[in-house]
C-alpha cells in the first residue's frame, strides 16, 4: 500500500506517530497491526465528511461506532490541546484530523471562521506596555524576595536585611493575639493584621520570616518585637471599668425593683402605660406587638427573647425578664391569642402529621413489644445477653 502510506503522510504528522505505527516494515500490505484497521476506518470517515455537510451527525455516528460518547469541538479543544491546534490550523470547509485525544480519535470539520480584525500598534501600545511593566515588576519583586530569603538562610537579622534594600525597620504597636491593639496602640494595617497569627506562633528569639501580601504585589520580612507576658493590668487602667460595672450592678438592683412595681400594677388591672408612670423616670414607650410565629421565623434571624417569651405565655398573663446585656428589664403583657381557621390540606399541618406519624409509629411498636413480652412472660437473661454482645463485638 505505498499509495496509502503517501496519502496518510499528513495524518502521521498530526498524530505524532510514524508509518510503522500501523504498518509492518517491509510488509506494507500486511494487516497484522490492529491500528491499521482503525486508521483505515478513520480515513474512510474523513472522506465521507468531506462530501457530507451534516458534520455533526457524521461525527456523532463515528463516535458511536468507535464506542465513545458524544462530544463537541469545544470539549475536544479543552481536553486535547493537539486537537485544538489542528482545528485552528484548518481552512474553512475542510476536515481536520484524525487526531488522537484522551477519549479516542477525533475528526473535525471547520464550518465557519470568525476573524477578529487586527488593531494597529498605536492602539495596543498602551496595553502592551502595561503588560510588560507588570511582568517586569513581578519578576523584579520575585528576585528581591529571593535575595531576602537567601540572607535569611545565611543568618541575617531584620536590620541587616532592611539595610541591604535601603529600607527601614518599622515596629507596630502592641497587639493582642487576635490582632486587636492593646491599650493606646494604633490600629494595625491590613498587612500587619494578616501577619499577627504567624508572629504569635513564632519563637520570641526565632529567625525572621518572609511572607507575601494578599495581593502578591509586595513581601514583608517580619519578626516578633517586644513580647509582654500576660499580667493583670494596673489598677489605674481598671478603675474606669470597675466603676462602670459597679454602677451597672447597683442600677440593675433599682431597675429590678421598679420593674416589680410595674408588674404588680399591671397584674392589678392597670394598663402598661399607666403602670410605667409609677416609676417616675423617663422610660421608652410601650411597644405594641401583633405578630405570628411564621412571621418571626420567616426571616431566619434569631427571635428576640421577649417575643419568644410571649409565645410561651398564657392569655392575660404578665412576666418580667432581663433585658439584653443586663441593661434593664422588660415587661411582657399578653392581651390576646388569636388562632386562625386551619384550611383543609394545610401544608404545615400535613408536614406535622407526617413527623408525628413517624414518632407515634415507633412508640406504638415499642409498646406492642413490651405488651407481648409481659403477656408471654419473657424473662431477660442479662448474663447471656452480655456474653453474646461481647462475642459479637470482640470484647472478650
């Protein structure tokens, strides 16, 4: 088959193989190698595709015959780089391939070519300059980071590294392990805050380390500065906090007594607004709340404790509860409870019935088992049960 060999010359170059991949050297007409049958079938289909404009149907027929799943040119191009190069190198209306890919052999017909108009150099000069500048900056930054890392490996300290780059060592304020400033220290920069966990994990006398910024456009060489062991703060620093806590504690006692007076007045029949006047201090106005459980839970946010308490109370009752952060008390007075008619087939009711049905079914099964055991007179042999359990679990 010399003619066939010559005709497949371009195919061997596309596939990255030589003629001997399919043929036996010196016996060109031999069908000993199975790859020859595959190549012949692919060539036949290539000829069919050249005459048939229904490329997609022909390609699908080929893939199904060869036992491969349907695929598109985009999928072929993404999974087989050689296939993509072959497609883009082919002219419009021609067939490219056969090309060997990760899923088998591919034939591709170029139905149309969309060309992008070339832009003059003056129009893209700025883009090219910006791209080259970014690449040079990235390369220069990587080289400087490599030089700093070499100095670290040679035992250089922070000051020596800064001096070699013409920079100065900057020291942050005192920081806590969570990155918050201690005392009157300034708020750290985002780069410093990002390095705090690594600094607290380092040995106080350890070697400096290097890390890239979050955007990759800078590097930082860092080391722990002054390490202050944890200790109680001085009394002068704690005095304002202690005074505040004491005032809150004493105020909470007075607020509790005032809330008790309001509660007692409401329970005797006074309205919440009139009862609150008994305190003799400016108080927030009464909040009128009219809502449902569904409305509270629909937003997905946590339900305020006062509203949660309201749905646990009986009609006409009044209760007192602590406010958030222990900053006062809340009086909850429940006037009425409204129950709307339940429509037939209500989704919430049906869902509840299904949930209760599973629980009730299991409970009734347990009760039946106990009743049978009592009726028959079953006795438990705990020693035998333990022996079987230990044997089955290997605990012997």
